[in-house]
């Protein structure tokens, strides 16, 4: 055998030096080699493998010093281990994340053990990579390194069905439910992409009180979370809660109905709205508006609810302050609050041309119902609801650049001035105008707005306004 000794090999021209011909193998005295596939084997630190980039899809025999990407999409694969010599290395990686469905079997070579056992080993964990080093006849092949693809996560995102689906802000899906349904999560995603959802859950608003000078109905409870919304400040921002984590399952959606109109009759409290819910989030229906009372009819206060009903008016000669009771909001209590109380009602003092009686407005998500207006006798305005940017879609009641939900109903009054409902679908209160009466307004459908209070106990304006139904909206990031 000839021997050539030089200190350096340099190309005659260019920058490339070719050693031998294709198919030749060169052995380096330290044990590192370049095999006939052109792969460097056992260069670098002891125990490392040189990875073969041709993906294996069927049974094969491993070569010491090499690592293999194995794709088991088409079925199970066996890897025949080479004969064990001390320091030999073999590595295996799950190429397609399918080892949990179709496993890889590591087949022993003769009497060589795997981890001290004479039984073949199985790799059945999704995404796993292992490096094995042969140590001796006692233990054979031992795992020196292992890891999972999940340890180096890439962004993955929620996919889901249910409701009316739209795209907002380029990267977000919005599911809108105006009635009952199911939000079905098909895949969850991860924290690098999305695994929680934003939401708006608004319950049904209540109807106003009937008979003389009914109080406005309280808005349905208003709960939401949306940290991704821009701008950073908007009317409903102080009420923001936390996102809800989801799993791959179906989530029943409940959308609460509005309270039905009351009357014509004397002194009937408004009908409460019904709850809306999604996952762990439940919003309470609005509290019904109170109604007028005198010596013959019991005084009926506003009722508690998501937002409280406004109190009705009382006859000053027979009633007392105890009748001017507003319904409490945020009932049952949650944090952040889901709504505000109604306002307190007024006296019936018939001293003006149309009298001066008035009732109070129902509470809204952001603001308590307005108390009665003494003097001219205008009913109290409904409390303002919560306003959000349009990133939740074209729903809610538009006002400026925001969409509002859960406004309180207006209270009834003698004055011709409109007794307006609160922003967010609250219905106006009934009122007298010279020679006639104006009907109270209904809460807006799918806003959770409260209905207006009735002005009389007979005639065209004798029934209160009904509450608006609720809504559930779910928003999540579906791409980067």
C-alpha cells in the first residue's frame, strides 16, 4: 500500500479539491469516515450521529453513526439495529408526527440488548427523537438523548364551527349567535397561536312596568373579554374580563329572550329577561321596571337583575318613599360587574297642565338608570350600555364608531320630552303629549336593551315596552 505524507492539500485552481472517485470511502485514523453516500460519519463529538436526509418509509437496516427521519404515515416501520460495537450511534426522529398511530420497532441484532433487555423496543410517542449509543453486552443500546417536537412549538390556532362566522381584523374569526346553538371547537391550537377565546355574552333585557308611570326595564347582564381590541380605550373597556380557555368539544350557547310586555293593567312590574351563557360565562336577565302605586294598588319597585329596573311613580297623598325603590344591578354578583341599578321614581303631583308625575329609567351596563325628573315631569333616561369597537362584527346598536349593548329602558313621564332609552338598545319611556299619549319603545332585538315604561293603564300606550333579546359573540385568532 502506497503512502503519501503532506502537510496540506490545496487546489491547483479554484476552491475545490476532490478526493477519489464517486463510491470511494476514506478512513480517517481517528475513526471519522466519509461513506460512499458522501455522508460524514462520526465527525465531531463522540455519541453524535450524522443525519441522512432521505426519509425512510419502510423497514430498513440502520448504519452505525447515522440518524434517520422515519415517516410512518403509511404504516408501522421496523428499524434493524446494526451489530453493536462500543461507541456506535444510531438516531431516529418521527418525521410526520405519526409514531403514536403507527409505531417504529427497534429490532435487536442477534444477542445485542436494548436498555439491558432482550426484547425489541417500540417508539410510539408523537414527534419523538431518540439517540442510542451501544455501550457493552450488559446494557447494549442506551438512550443518551431524547426530545419531542412540542418542546420547540410553532404557532397553531383554534378552528371551530357554529353560529354566523365572519372574519374581522384580518386574523380573527367571529362567531355570532342570535339564538341557541353550539360553538364546536375542532382543534385547540396553542399559546403561540391561540387557545383561548374572546367573547360578548349579553342576556335578555327586561320589559318596563305597566299602568301609570311605569319604570324602565333593566338591561340584560353584559359580560365580555377582548384584550386584542384596538383602540386601547373604548366605552366598555372598564368591564373587560379574561379570555376563556377552550378544549376540543362542543359548547352549548344560550341566548336569553327579552321580558314580555306588561299590561294593560295597573301596577304590574316588568317581566325579567332571560339568561345568556357560553362555557363558564353566564349573564343574568334584566330586572323588570317598577310601577305606580296608590292607596288601592300596591307600590311595585324595580326588580333586580343583570341591570336593575327603574322605580315607578307614586301618589304623594297615599304613597310613601318606600315605593321609590330601584332594582339592584349585577345580580347575582360577578366581577367585573355585569350591570348597574335602576333609578328611583317620583311623586305624582298633579299641579301642571299635564301633571308632573314621572318614573325612573332602567339600569344599563355602564350607567345606572336616571332618577325621575321633578318639575316638568319627564321620565328618567335609561342607563347607558357598553360600547365596543366594530371588531366584533356588524351587530349591536351603532353609535358613532362603536357598537353598543345593554342599554336601560326609559321611564314614563308627563312631559312631552322624549324619555330616551340608554345607548345599547334601550326603549324610550311612554309619555303624554298635548292631547295624546306616546307608546313606550321596545328594547332592540339582540342588544339586551330594556323596554320603556308604560304611561297609562288603558288605551294605545297602556302596555310597556318589551325587552330586547340577548346575543353571544365569540372571537379568536385563526392565523398569524
